[in-house]
């Protein structure tokens, strides 16, 4: 009998609170892998990503990493590491990268959005000084680049080397991975090599 996979959705809790309360909650979840915690402007968010969220985050991370490796671009993957400015903001992207050199705050943060938040999360990343934020939502990939004191929507990455990434190819391969990740990865590699 075939194994039936139950689709799981993200679980999200939002609570008003102080930085001090956030740090206590963060400490309480210290040994809870997979739980993501956020704080900005008096809002504490706890996210427990569902299966689909994690599948998309993994495949996007794998494809971006593949592109960086194949193109010989220096990078450091920082995954869902906590990005923090004490007393102001704390965030954990689904995937994140330092490009060109190692830095305390990654250059690129990638968010998979299933529940809510989307571009409202840009304020968090602006407070951190993240150069570029990508959102995957409803089969669309939207990019925002920090210019001065605000993010602007861009058609291509503005980060060194990533501007050569064909986002249409990336998007098609992400969608393809829903049914066959291996085939999506092979197609992506073939496209970036040609």
C-alpha cells in the first residue's frame, strides 16, 4: 500500500511583548530544532514550519547553492542562523548567505511564505541591514534590494555574481521539485551550464 503523506501547514503564534520577554521565550525554545523565532517592534513571532515550507526552503537553498558553486562565487551558507541586533530585532530566514566574504549579517535572506508576513518582514531585515531579501510565495519569487534606507523591488539580484542567475529558470525548477526534486536539480544544472 502506498504511503500517503499528510500535508502539514505552518503553525504561527504572534504575541506583543518586550525584548526581554522575547529572550526568555528564545531561551525556552533553545533545544527545539525547527522552531523559528522573530522579534521586531514589540512583536514576538513563533513559527513552526510545515512540511511544504521545509521542502520549498530546502530546494531553493540547494539550487541557489548549486548556482554559487558552479559559477565559482565565494559564499558562506548561514541557513536559518539567528540574525540579531540586540534590543531591536531578531530574525531567522529559511536560507541565508554571505556573498563575497564572511560577515556577521548575511547579504541574502530567503523567506518561504505560507502563512503570512511576506513583505512586511522587510522592516526586520532593514533593521538588520540585510542587502537583499527574496520571498517565495504562491509560486512567485520576488526580490527586494536595500538601497539607502528602503527596499526596492528588483527584477534581478543586485548581489555580486547572483545578477547572472536566470530567475525564470530558478522558478521553474523550484516548481518542478514539488513532484521530482532530482529531475529539478538536473534540469537546473543543465540550464546554468549552457
